């Protein structure tokens, strides 16, 4: 692996913290509020791979939005996350399906798509 490919595949602690905060604040907190559960309880039942995919999607989307000013961070992360889950459909169950649904509706709203 060359140095530039390795550098691009490595994320900083700041990128990871920001991505994790986006996942928690944008999806888990609203889901917890709407379901009457605590965020910690949701995390206890969320497969680690699904949470890691969501955080990774935000880290990747952060890089994309830095390079392309027209890329919207949350919509890009949502698309990447859904794509990751589609590659591992056995991971999409229960809470993961709710998160995918929330992403879907959020992206539609951000894009001004009704219905």
C-alpha cells in the first residue's frame, strides 16, 4: 500500500469523535426520545457492526464534503450507511432497520421530496 492510500484510509481521533457525535445526536438521541428509551439502552441492543458502519459512513462523508462543497454531509453519510448495510443484510434487523428508516426520511426531507 502506498503512503497516500494509507493516509487517506486513516482517520484522525477528531474525525472519529465528530462522526460518533453525529450518529448519537442525529439518530440515536431522537430515536431514544421517540421510543422512550435511553441512548445507552439503544446502544446495548445495537450490533457493534451497525454502529461502526454508521460512524464510518460519517467519517467518509466528512472527507467527501471537504473535497466537494456540493456534497451534503448528512445525506452523503446516510447513503453510505445504507449501502454498507445492504452489503451485510443480516445485520439489518430491529433497531438497525429503524435507523435506516430515519435516514431515508431525513434524506427525503433534506432533498425536499414529499411523500
